[in-house]
C-alpha cells in the first residue's frame, strides 16, 4: 500500500508533464503569427472588464465571422449571447489564447467558429494538426467547464475559398469526428444550406469579398445554429 501511494502521485505528475510537453500550444505560443494577436486579445479582456454577461448567456467565439456579426443579439433571440471574436483567428492562436477568451465567462454553452486554417495556402494546416489543436482547445475548456455544452460550427463553403473546399471538407470531417467522440460536444453542419443544388457556393449570401456573410447569410446561419441549440439545450 505504501508503494502504491507513492507511485500514483508520481505517475500523475509524469502524465501531466507529458500532456503539457506534447501540447501543440507549446509549438505556437511564441510564434510571431500568434503574438500578433496580443492586442486583440487584450481588447477582448477590456470588454470583459466593463461588460456584465447576461445570465445563462451562450458564448460565441472564434474568427471574424463572429467578430463581424453585429446583429447577433437580434438574430439569436431569444437566446442571450456574448460575442468574443477576433480578426483572422486560427486554431493555432485560439489554442494559445483560449483560457483568456473563455475563462472570464460563465456560459450556459460555448459556440466556436474558426475558419482560417485551410485557405488554399502552402501554410495550410494538415488534418492531423487541426485535430490536435481542436483537442487542445477542448482540454482547455474542460479544465474549467467540465460539462458545459460545446458546439463547433462547420467551416462554411465560400466563393473566395472554393478551390480549397476539398481540403476544408477534410478539416470539417476531423472536427466532426472529434465532436462525435466527446461527451457534450456537438458539430453544427451548415454547408448544405450554403450550397446550390449543383453543389456550388451561394454568392448571394456573402458580402463583396465573397468570404464573409451578409445579413441574409447571417440570418440563414443563425436559424441553423438555433435549431441545433434547441435540440441540445432544451433537454
């Protein structure tokens, strides 16, 4: 019994060390691409210091499609929401900053949309890298919120990134598979509504850059998101 009481804490310490050492966060946290977002994260922290979240609010966080969603309160009604998105967020920087973005809140659910890791660039992340980063973000969230529902929104098919859609689909499948294998973690499929019957992106749902949603696009997005929230949170 004495040997067991000695080795169990030792094993736990070694396991924790290996978990941290293997985290993809260590690879990214000091890179210029990640450090460049420090100002934006501090701006979100300032909002947290001056704003009070509605009771039982749902936290929406991620990249520019969240940041630019100025009608989110109206579109997501009757759900109460808090919006914390920034610029061109990628999974790699979000994984580094996740605790600073999420921990100041006490959400009834967390909704994440990050869509800049696969764009058709030579620096696109592989499906394996995407899976590892989603896992890292998930661990960060669960460290403080072990049972809060987490929703990952599918990366949208957009006209401006249509050439990268096959690779984006692989990323989506990795995220979806991760959600399916983790309790109280959900994947919100949206691509079917943003494609024509000929399986082409619908340009009328986007602003001039053909990347970000217009008001009609946000209304469609919100209807899909609300349907998924209702199915889970009404239980």
